[in-house]
C-alpha cells in the first residue's frame, strides 16, 4: 500500500551496530499500563483510515479502532503523527509503542517489526452497468474493457502496475462518484473500487451491479508492533478478536468506507 | 628596572624568511628621548626590523632589551611589552568600526582596564595633542588619510609608550597631507619622545633626527648625525642613495 | 471552514518559529567557534574545522535527524523529537554559518589584527573587540539568507512527528483534497515569516552600518 523508506534499511544496519541496551525487568505491556498511555504512531494523511478533520482532530477507521483497543486495555492513546516512512523506524527504535496506519504485511517489514492479526481486509470490486453484456469471471478479464478508477488509489496502482492495462483503456477520476456516473452513461465499461463504497455507490446511483469481489489491490491490514513483543501482541490480538466477534469492526467499516 | 642609558637595545638580530635573509646581525642602541630615522632603499628589512622590535614578528636570533630587560627571553608576556612600544603603520590601520575617540580609547579600556570615563578624558587629550579633538566622533572612513594617521598616532600615544615606532607613516599619503603628520611627529620629538622612524622624508630626517641610520640589504651600512650623514657620508652606497632620494624629493617639491 | 482550515495550519507556526529559534543560535555559536578555529586555530585544528564543514554540508538534514532521533536518542542521550530536530538543523546550519563567518573574518583583514596586537591586545581580545564586531557586520546579509533557509528547513522535523506548518498542510490536503488551498496557506505563512526575518535583519544591517562618506 505504501513504500518502505530506504532510510529504514540504513537504520536497521546502524542499530545492529549499536545494539539496544536492553529493557529493564518490567515488560513493555506493564510499562504501558503503568503509564496509562499507549503511544501510537500514525500518518494522519490517509483518509478514510487516518486523517485530520478540518478542526485538526484525528479521525478515521484506524483511529477509532485504536481508541477502542486502548480503552479495552485500560489506557489512553497518545497519538504521534509522523510521515508514513518514519513509522516503522519509530516502532523499531521504541519511540512509539505501536503503529496503526493501514499497514500491509510485507516480508521486508517483518524482518524488523512484528504484525498483529489482520484487523481489516480491503476487498476490491468490479462494478458494471446493469446493461453490461461482457464477461468478467476473473480479474484479468477487465483488461480488454474500458476501465475507470479513482486516481491515486491502490486500485489505480494495481491496474497500472500489476495488470498493466493499456493506458488508452484506463480513465482516472478525481472522485469515485464521477467514475460511477461515467459508468452509467456508458463512457467506461468497468469501474474498480473498494468493495464497501462500491456497493454503496451502486445503490445510490442505481443501474449498476457488482460482477466480482476479491482481495486484489491491497492485502489485510495489521497493527505494527515491536519485534518480539509477544505480550503486547497477544493483548492486542485478543481485543481484535473480541471486536470482530462483536461486529464492531464491520460497523466501523460501514461508517468510514460506505460512502 | 636595570640601570641602563638605553631605552631600547637590539643585539645581533637576524631575521630569515625561508631562504631570504631579511636582515642579519643588526645591533642598535636607542637612548631615552632620542629620535632615530632609518633610511635606505625599499626591501632592505627596515619595516621588518620595526615589527621585530615590538615582537609582532619573531627574530631568528639575537636579543632585544627594553629598559635593560630582555623581552626576547623565554616566558616574557609579549602583550605587556607591546603596550610599552607604540607603533604607527604605513596604512594607518585604524579600527574601522570605531570612531576616532573609540580607536584611542579601546586600548585604555580593554588593555589597561581603565574606567571608561577616565579613558575618555585621556583619549580626548591625546586627540587634542594631534589636533583632532573636533574629529573625535568621526569614523575612519570620514577622515582624510592625514587625519587617520594622526588618530593612529594618538592611539599609540594613549598607551604611554616608552618608545614609538613609525613605519613609513607618510608613504601612503597624498603629498598635501604629509605635512600635518610630520608636524605631529616633529612636535613629539621636541617633547623628547623616544622615536624610531622609517621614512623617505629626507627633510624630516635632516631637521628632526638626532641620528640617522642607513640600512641596505639587511645590514646597517652607516649611521651618524644628520650633518655627518648628509654632508660627509663615509660610504659610496650612502652617497648614491642620498643622491637619488634628493633628486626624487626635489621633483616632489616642484609638483 | 476556510477560517478553521487556516487556523489549523497556522498553529504550526509556533513550532516552526521555536525550531528556528533553537537551530539558528545554536548554528551561530557553533559556526562562530568553528570559523574562529578555522581562521586562528593553526594547521590541524583548521583542517578539522574544514572537515566538519565539508561533512555537515554533505549530509542530508533528514539523515542527520534520523540518526540523532532514532539511533542516538535513548541510547546516548535522551531527546524529544523537538530537540532532536532543532539540534540536527542547528548542526547542519553551523557548517553553513561557519562558511559565512570565516569569509567575513577573513574579509576584515590581517591589518586589523596587527594593529590590535600592536597596542597590547591579546589575540583573544583582538578577536573579540576588533575582528568580530567588524566581521558580524559583513556577515549580516549572507546570514539573513541562511536564516531563511533554516526557517524553511525547520519543516523537516515533521519526519519525526513534530507537527509544524507543512505537515499540517499535508494533512489537510489529504482530508479536503484541496492541495492548492492547503499548501497555499502554508506558503503564505512561510513567506510572511521569511519576509519578517529578512526585513528585520536589513534594518539591523542598516542600523549597524558604518558611515562611509567623508563628512
């Protein structure tokens, strides 16, 4: 979803040379609980997952989720806003206790930090007009049609770099609803978007249907935790499990992604 | 203080820059109140000799005594010594960021640690001595070359030096400004200030000097009273030099 | 809305100003010390100062920031993001300020030192009372330039989580999809700050200017 900064590799190297002085007898989780505060890093420039509203308050799917997790741990969140590229280094060097910022698991990252269980998996959907007569049974099939996508999204990235769809077949839009309107009017044949907003759009605009859903452009999202911190990982994973069972996460997804 | 008739004494001074011998084996005795003029062609080490005498430049060998005490000895505080030896430079070297008064005062307040009010009184007095009390609040850039050089003299005098060194004090001046500086120096000579002057001003040398030293190629060729040197020079080189210089001086006069 | 929008970005100004107010004087003190060592420190000390300047001008500020904050802070020293950021920028700036000041010190000229020594001043007294007051005057215009650069470079501290003007603009740009408005507001604030700094230093230069004309 986002890139790993080259600086992280540098940091890994140098920190191996310096080797951390090792924590005290108290575990990380105990320290967090004792302080009553968990320092959570996020890059608040990625709506709807984490962003600031116009009064400067942090909000978004990840933000609300983390606030709930902290509440159940009995602590408060102290948000530390950093550029995305600094977050892994921040966790790794103990400047923040963990980070939630729409992180996907990658092997590269797993070398230096740990990941919680996935808390959300963004599904993609292909949307067509109800009058569409073509045939889309597998993702690759869209390559032969005129496809619309919101510019700069993970779907845009997937269509351009993974599917390598010919440029003349790809239309990029500033907003998803613009693409949906063009889909209805027949200027494009297929539209690719996040599954939840795609469903909502189909309902709102009418005359559209979903022909395919699946995990294509981004993988499951995980909270980034310090390497080897099994105690904190367990505490967070347990709460995530509860939240999933209670339907809290689905509600949150509806709130943030369904428009 | 050691009992000695000499204020300043140099013994066998030699200065070498790399391969160049600037001067060699120079000895010099300066009596209290004496005005000595050093003459000679350019590049014969006269200016370097003055710089060596107040320790701005180290000598390679030889000794220098101030009031009988060796100042070239190990462990002597050079800053202390330089307070007692005033120096006036060819290109004035006033402190550009200070007024005439500030230039004269700063040595008193910062080096001698004199209270500012007292320093100001003394500085004004020194400026008066060189006839520039009315220019006290002018910056160097607002003064003529002659005025700047007179301030530089006042700056050196303010430190109450035992001896004053003048390194071609009028060479950088327009001809019409030379007189005012020489006038101040002449007045100092009359007040029996001990002075060592490197200059090409033969008129001044003849009128004011107690003794003239002719230097060439790093050595003292001849020395004596103005009459002896100008009227009865012993060495051919002295005669030749004086001939050339008076020709030049004469031309200047005509202009 | 625009009002609120602008006010959120404007709140970053105090961070920008605070970082600059730490980095610039720190850079000045270090830079002056280094410039003096370079000019008066003798062969090896002077080489060391030159090497420092070369290295620090070659290091990307962000790399120094990361090294200081993520690697050294917590191990050797304990620094908050604000201090780590300000000190990093101060260190980088010290190399540039050293270059400015050593140029200015050299421009004052050997003669002033000679004249000061001739009235019995020590080297340190001469540097303090004669050389530095003149060098500072010469250094004000290029220094004003460096001040603007540090002011703008202070935005780098966002990389370790200090929310200054630029970071806030980024956030609002992401939220509102109005990058022109967000970055425009940030640019305006920077412009005003740089303008004030330059104007202030111009006035200082004017005030401390030595008269040049013959009166």
